[in-house]
C-alpha cells in the first residue's frame, strides 16, 4: 500500500509504503521527488497476525496525519 502526503504551504511532499512479507513488515518512505534512494525499515514479528496488526496500526496513524492512499 502506498500513501502520500502533499501540502504546498508546508513544502511537504512525502510518500510512505508498506509491504507485509510473512512475519516481516517493510516500510519505505521519503520525499516524493527523491525516490531514487528512499529510506527503508524492516520489522520482524513472532507471527503473521502480529505483522498485519502492526501494519494496520501504522496505516491508521499515517491517514490520521493527512496521508492519502494512492492506487
């Protein structure tokens, strides 16, 4: 899933992506115009269910901050 935040007043053009791979959640994020080398984090969990729960929580947090889903 990819989310983007755009706010010209704040000069904020950010993206955030999340992928669930089994028991891992991989997030990639950065500035939209600098996607050649984005930052990436990987979190490992004890179960797939825990990984999904974590990803859903992070998605809710981003949406509450104004990020919008991009198809």
